[in-house]
C-alpha cells in the first residue's frame, strides 16, 4: 500500500504530503502519519519550517466518514484527532497549511491547528459536520470563532456550507491566497515566517470577548426554524458558546461531550446513510463499467409547460443550448415568460447576475417547429400525461431525430415500453423524470425500459450529475419508484380524513414527522386535477370493490383543484396562504356518512404509521420487483424528490430504525382492520423479518 503521508525536503523547509485518495480523508494512519513526519521535521536541525499539503485534487475532506459507523457499532475506539492537532500547534517550527480543493470538517480543524494557512485561489474551507448530523469534534468549534469571530463561526457550523478562499482570508481564517504554484508559494511563505515566534490559534481570544448572550439565543431560534427537528445545529451552537465561556481545554472537553452525544444519535446515522446513499445510487450493478456515455452538446424539449420550462432552465444553467417547441404561440410565450420570471427572481435575490441570466436566456430557443431538432443529442418530451399524445410525438421524433440521439420522456407514470414501441429505436428511449419545480428539485428519476441501451442509461445518469441533480435508476412500472409509492401514501391520507381526522391534522402530523409538507397540502400544490386524470385513466384497471378515496373526485367536480383555484383540501388567499375550508370539511363528512364510513378520533401516531408504513410496504414490493435496485435508491428518491426528512434517512432506512418486526406487526394490524387488498404485507418484508434481517442487509447482498 502506498504511504498515506510522505515527508520530503525542499531545502530548509519540510513538506508533509497527505496522500489518501480520493479526498485525503483522515482515515486511521493519516493523523499518525502527519504526527510522525512532523516529529522528524522538528528533530531535524536542517529544517526551519514545515508545509502540510494534500496530494491529488484536495487538501483534506475531513474525518473518514466510514469510521463513524464503526465507532457507533463498537468496532473501533473513539477517534482521537485532538492530541495530534495540539502537537502541530505546539511545534516550535512554523507549520504552514497549504490548501487547495477543500479543507472540510476535520480538514479545516487540522488547518486551524497550523500556525499559518495559505490557499489556492479556488480553495474552499468549511465545517459541514451538521450535514452528517454531527458537529466538529477536534476543536473546530473552539478554533473557528477565535479566527473568524463568533457570528461567522455560528453560521458556518450550523449551515455547514463552505466559504471561498477570498472570504476565508478576509475573515482571518487564512493568511493569504497564493497565485500560481501552491507548493512553491507555501514553501516561500514558510521561509518568510521561519524563525519568528509561532502564532497559536488557541491562544487568540480577542474575537471571543464581549459577545452578547442574545447572539446565541438568536442563532438557536433561527436554527430551530431552518433545521426543523435537528439536534446537531443546536449542539454546534452550544459548543461555540462554550468557547466564549471556558478556556480552550474546557471548551474542547465540552465539544467532545456534545460530539459524542450527536454521533450516537439516529439523526447522525440517517444523515450519514444519506451521504453515502447519494453516492451509491450512481453505481449500477450489472452495467459494464467501460461504457462511453453519449456526449450531450445540444438538447431539445417538446412542451413549454410547468415541466418543459423547468427542464429547459436546467440545460441552460449547465451551458447546454436547448430548443423548446410548443403547439401555439400563446403557450410558448407563457412558458418563456415563466422561465424569464424565475430567473428574474433569482437575480432580484442577488443569487444570479443580470449578465448570467441574459446568457442563460440566450441559450433557450423557443419555437413552434421541429427546426434544429435534428442536431439535438437528447430530445425530452414534456407534454400532457396522455399515452396517445406521447406515442404520436415519439412517432414524429423517429423521423426527425438524428441516429444516436436519446429520446427521453418526462412522463410521471406511463409505460416507457409502450412509448418506446412507437419508434423503431426503443434502445434510445428512456424516462428522465424531473420533479416539479424542475429547476429546483434535486431528484432525477431515470427510468429504463426493457430495451433501453446501457449507453443511454449511463448517459441519462451522468446527465443528472451534469445538471446538478441526484439521479436514481428505476425500472418501468406504473409510477416507477416515486409515484408508485405515493399511491398508498396519498390513499391513506385521504382515508384518514374520511375516517375522522381533519385535513389540518393529517397535514400537521406528517409535517411534524418531518415531511417538507403534509400530503394534502402537496396535493393542493400540485393540483388535484393531475390525480383526477390519472384516476380516470386507471379506473378500468382497478380491482372491482376495492376501497378507493371518495372525496378527491368530488372536490375536482366542484373545480376545487387546489392552490391554483384558491380552494382544494384547504382554502387559499391571494398569497396562497392556506386556511381550513369548512365546505371541504362538510363535503368530507357527508361523503363519509353516505358511504357508511364510521367517523372516530384519530391519533397523530396512526396518521404517521398509516401514511409512512403504506410507503414502506409498497417500497418493499418495489425492491422485490426489481423496480428499485436497492433500498437506498428508494431512500434517496424520497429525500430528494418528495421532501422526506433526510434526518430519518428515507422510508426504508426509517423502517430499519423502527425495526422491521414492529413495522410488520403494525401492517398486519392494518390488514385486519382495513382489508388484505390494501394492506397485505410485502413478501420481502415478511422474509426479512423471518430471517432477522433489515433492508440494509438486502442492499449488502445486492452489492455482493
Ligand atoms: O466528497 C465531498 C464532500 O463534501 N465530502 C464530505 C465532506 C465532509 O462532510 N467532511 C466532514 C467529515 S466529518 C468530520 O470531519 C468530523 C470532524 O470534525 C472530525 C473530528 C474527529 C473526531 C474527534 C472525536 C472526539 C467533496 C466536496 C470532498 C468532494 O466532492 P466530489 O463530488 O469531488 O467527490 P465525491 O463526493 O463523489 O467523493 C469521492 C469519494 O470520496 C468519498 N468521500 C468523500 N468525503 C469522504 C469520503 N469518504 C470518507 N470520508 C469522507 N470525509 C465519497 O464517498 C466518494 O466515494 P466513492 O466510493 O463513492 O467514490
Ligand atoms: P403542462 O400542462 O404544464 O404542460 C404541457 C405542455 O405541453 C403544454 O404547454 C402544451 O401546450 C404542450 N403540448 C401539448 N402537446 C404538444 C405538442 N404536440 N407539441 C408541443 N407541445 C405540446 O404539463 P406538465 O405539468 O409540464 O407535465 C408535462 C409532463 O411532465 C407530463 O407527462 C407530466 O405527467 C410530467 N410531470 C409533471 C409534473 C408536475 O408536477 N407538473 C412532475 C413530473 C412529471
């Protein structure tokens, strides 16, 4: 195995290089390696200063996140990074940290233990631990406020976002930006400071003085709002407050106590699962590794509605020219107007320059013809959700698209194979299911048909990354992964109101569980007419006598299509603020009474269990059917596409956390009460329970 840490001499400067690909994480052996190299450098009389640098594309991306799971499982002792960092700071010879790429988490903690920090112009530094449900554990909460000030440290440790080199220098986190060769610049800098007394971050207390207690109270209140239900941001604030109240050693002890508390939390396990899950979904078992993706230089979209417009923005944002075709001038103008408005809002918020907006708008060509489609590498259909229309369009595309162009559909439910059969090139057909609003939502569900070629699958998955999305691969069935699971979720939400819960109670219970919005609020936002159309199309295929929700169709018959109509499950004012709608409540009651449904008091626990266990049971079937490759694919789909709380790890991880025997028992209870048609436990769930296994064991087996 290659050495994790190397020591070389550049004249009178020692250079310690960390070489632990891909991101120089502080895996076992790295801190020890730095320590031993430093000891050698200090003992060497020919050396006057030390530079620490990362090999490859980055400095240090933090602790090795894989180790955390082992610590929690009791397979590894606690990490002890702090003593090594104290040794760096206590070095009598100056230690210059030379940072390119990222210094994140433990990486920034290592950097702050050095006496100086120099940065490459594109470097970034940050304390992203909260995103993993933990806090800095090697004095980050004690050293960062000493360098950057308490307010900035609070911001960086609670939002977890990195900052750029220039800001790091102006805040005092780093000393200077090196233009040109970083190592050369760092060595020259080290020579300049050699022989001078070494500044120690832990002894710099000026920025800790006179901080009003209100600063922490405000930070806590903001974090409660912004990071609903999360403990780690609060713990990070506690640790930074400790830095202002205790000496450095006591502050570090307090930080370690808080670090251990959060490390063992279910929030941290879930967020760490999400971190690796987000990366795991890109790995597709069974696809040859050496496939060359098709290069996407030009794109075209059919339909400039809600989705077509958002998808066009994705391409423009990635610098890819895109044509948008409509049937008539009016919808085309409306679509382009929406795109322009969306960009203008971002400019007004200061998140985009006018110049960048103009460049992006210039990449989008609106038109009523197929002109230029023959040059597109990918054509995405985003017209109404009607099979006949989609087939007609794919038939037309066949004649226009160049050979080798990907023919994608944004359908949310329809059969990809049936659409593909409308062309003579089914291998080129794929579902690229964007989520609304497509310019914002991070999920891209890539749907493979039975004929979709490996090149097309690989390209579509890679396209997700190019467009800044997380792409998950799904198989072809009604609703694929995400919307198929949504069916029992929405169904139960509606049954619950028919059985006596109020619309507000159902929404609030699911919001309190952690969902971004309650299910009936989502329905109102998306538009009740969408589900109505789908239900009408599916009605002939439904099992006769099966209990179906009764109220949604009635709301639609009255034109209560949700937010856009000002009324749906709730009432909406001109600012789209909801309030309870007595007319809806009366309609629910009369409908339930007429259907002979007994109304009763329903607990929030029942609401959560029926909605979430409905999702989980269908998720297990989806795994069994091979529609989802792994449980983690479902988790990531739900976190990024449906507002499932990442700190619960996604529905399948949540089921593992609750315990599959408990989940099964509750589903069996629902089966007895509400019938086998709706609640028969998924055979995979029963099998895993019988074997004493979890969904995550299923994933391990899949990965071999
Ligand atoms: O990978 C991106 C990133 O953001 N990584 C995570 C950074 C982070 O969260 N760091 C904080 C870690 S926690 C910490 O450091 C706690 C702490 O305070 C230490 C305290 C010690 C304990 C004291 C106890 C008392 C990054 C921006 C770096 C790179 O992005 P890219 O898009 O270029 O690449 P990715 O994300 O695809 O990553 C490439 C491969 O590297 C794996 N990886 C990344 N960061 C890792 C890591 N593996 C372990 N540990 C990390 N910190 C990543 O999973 C991916 O692997 P493959 O197998 O999918 O290729
Ligand atoms: P929409 O009604 O907002 O837009 C559809 C657009 O397609 C309209 O502007 C219409 O004029 C245009 N159109 C119809 N026939 C056309 C043709 N032959 N040529 C060119 N343009 C044509 O619909 P939407 O919400 O954008 O949905 C589009 C697709 O995306 C559907 O398949 C839908 O199921 C799917 N989808 C929608 C959402 C959502 O939340 N809205 C989310 C994911 C997927």
